[in-house]
């Protein structure tokens, strides 16, 4: 029995000692590319040196760009914006907060308050369970599971809201007015 098991596991598909990792594959591809560039400029030391310095400059620019984006929070922008909507859910009356923010010209903040007002209204009427970790897609699926007539208008609002909040990152007056008109059919009688 031991001999049978040993012969089965001796096969190439079970031998992990010579398997190539993704990192080693990428390094090998990079090495081949560098070698190809050096071969291309063989005997032309000035061009080879220029190609080498150009490669180093490109790598340095990539590193500087990554550091800059990290310092500016570029990669984490959507998390920061999403937290605005989560914070807006904690406001007692997000509808009034949206109207105040819009009156003061803070349309991006007003859009987040409007989204929170819409969610609170749907939570009262459609039995949505609000939670800070839920996304608009989670709420849309919850509405769909309940066979709510609010699914299609909610998705339409969410597409416009996400374009403003996460696509462009800011909202202007016409965009806010469009969001308001899309939210009107979904808001309860106390809002809008």
C-alpha cells in the first residue's frame, strides 16, 4: 500500500518543488525584457546607457506616483466618501440637513444627506434594516427580496447618486436637483 501511495504522489502534478510562483514568473518576464533591451543595443553603449536610465526614471516615477496617491488618499477616496453617507445616517433628520446644506451651496454633502433620508424613509415603509456596512446594492437586493415596487426607482436614484458621490466625487446644483427629483417618489409624505 505504501508503494502504491508513493508511486501516485511521485507524479509531476504532486511535485510542488519545481512549481513557479507568480512573483518568480513576473521577475523572470521582467528579466527577459531587460535582457532583450540590452541585446537590442549591444555594441551601442550610449544607447544602452540611455535605455537603462530611462527604465530607472520610469520606475522612480511609478514609485513617486504611488507615494503621492497614498499621501493624498487617492486610493481610499471612495471609503472616505462612503463614510459621509454612513455619517449622514446618524443625523436625526437627514432631509432637513440636506435642504440646509443645499441652501448653503454644499451640494455634495446635501446629496449624502438626501441618500440617508431616502434610506430612512424606505426603512420605515419597506422594512429595510439599515446598517453602516451595507451598500446600496445590499439595500436593492433586500427590496427585491421583498418584491417592493421601490426597487426600480431606488436603483435609478442610486446610479445617479453613485455617479455624483463616487464617480466625480462632487455634486453641483443641477446634479442635486436631479437627485431630489429621483428621490421624490421614494420619500415619505413628511419629506419632499
